[in-house]
């Protein structure tokens, strides 16, 4: 017997609306509703909107578990992400969620802790238990051991990851290395003899690649790069690096591996009376929303998180068994050039060049 309510009445269980109810209200076939629910092709925009309007009116929600039993597909992507509020990883995760939602696919996130042994493998195993069609390792770091998971569910990475084949790295092309080189070259082109570098944590592949790009820029010109300083992505670590660098009068240009460290570095130089950019030029990486409004506005590398996420998701959906060729594409299409340098007021010609060219404005 159904339980009684506190008011002495027996509650009536209301059957949740199904696809038949949506089809009846929309005046279409159940097959058409199924196509709309599964985001399939061959449904006109008018009919799709009619079905979606009926679904909203009835409060219809697709039964993901039942659909998975029938189709063998969950229409759900698992994402392994570092449990961090850092701008880059957080922005990429948000962009991935938006891209999946617009494609009619859901996303399930498993957060890990940096430095925890086996954290990625544990996160992958948990996602498999929840039911996903594919897994993406976002912002991978080097755990010293390759990711070894025996599963038929495809595993991809957004950047280099131990144990993930290069063909399943969805952000190939060494974009971090290229962008790191571009930032250093910008400073060398301004006449700075050498460019110092504040790197991110050593275990992060992205930090290693950006540092390698910085080295490449020097080596291509036959210049020995100065010693590298290690940071941890935080403004505090950039500030500590700045306190070391202000002691060296030869330092006139610093490329930081992210904007937050650049902010801390600028603070240290400003406090020491070495103004930016008149005496020291500084670049960042990421182009956080505040970068354009700092004093001075920060020259940095702009990343295209939304375009990266859409491109990665499109690749995954095309490779799934029985997938439609109608995978999502960026709108407008994502530029093929990847990250790009945004020049602002934190960089200027080196002080030595200004002495050689009297009257030239440092900005």
C-alpha cells in the first residue's frame, strides 16, 4: 500500500511524461521526437523547435539509462580534470561543458589532486563505472607513470599525457611551445639581450613546453638563455621570483608562464623602483580577463579555450562507434593558428636600445 502523507491523504504518483506524450502535443511522430532527443540529422529547425517547446511544456526529460540500454551509448563524455581554480584549466573545463551541451551530450567531471599517486587512473575508473562513451584527460600532468587502463572506452587527452597515444592527443601541434617561443621572440625583437623566464610547476606538461619554446627563441639566435626560475602558477610565486630578479641589473625582460605569476612579478619590480615597462618588460600567458586592465596592461598570450573544446569534442564524436558525421564545428570556425600574442603596454624596447635611439618613446 502506498504510504500516507502527513495530512492523511494517499499521494498519487504521476507518471512522468514520455516521448509519446511529446509527440502527441507536438503533432509529430515518436520517431521524430527520438531524432530530436538524440540530436540526429534530417529534422528541420521548425520541427525541432516544435518538439523542444512541447518537451519544455510537459517537463519531459530523456531517460539516459534506458536510452543507453537500447543504443549502447550514454551520450556522456567523462572529463578528468585537476581540482583547481586556475584560469586555464577552469576555462577549458567550462568550455568543454558548453560544447558538449550544445551538441546534445552531457559531461561528467572527475577532479584529481596534483601529486596524488594514481589519481588519473582512479578518476578514469570512476568515470567508467558511471557510464561514459569517451574520456578526456584535461590539462594532464606527469605522474611519473603512464596511464594504464584496460578499457574499450576511448581515452583522449588535451595535451601530452603519459600512456595516451599521440593520435589521441586532441591538442597536437606543440601550441604551448610555439606560443612560449613567440613571447620570448617578441622581447628579443625589442632589443633585449636575453629574456628571463618564470616557469610553471615542473610536472605540468604545459609548463615544460612553454619553457622549451623560451629556450628555442634564444637558441635560434645563438644566445645562451639565462637561468630559469620555477614558479607554481600563483601570483605569490611570481612575486618571489621578482624579488630574486630585481637584484640583477642585467634583467630587462621576463616572460612568465602565466598571467598570475606575471602580476606578482610586476609588483616586485614596482616596489623595488624598477618600473614596467621603462626598465623591465614583462609578458604573461593566458590573457585572463584582468590582463587588459592591469597597470600597465599586460602583454600576454591569448588562448582560445572555446575553440579548442569544440574542436576536441568534434573529433571525439566523429570517432565514436555509429557516430554521425555531423559533429559540432566552431561558429565562427576556430582559427588554425592557436594561441596568439596580444601586445599591450607591459613591454617596450630595451633601455639600451632607447639610449641608442634618443627621443624614442619607451611605450
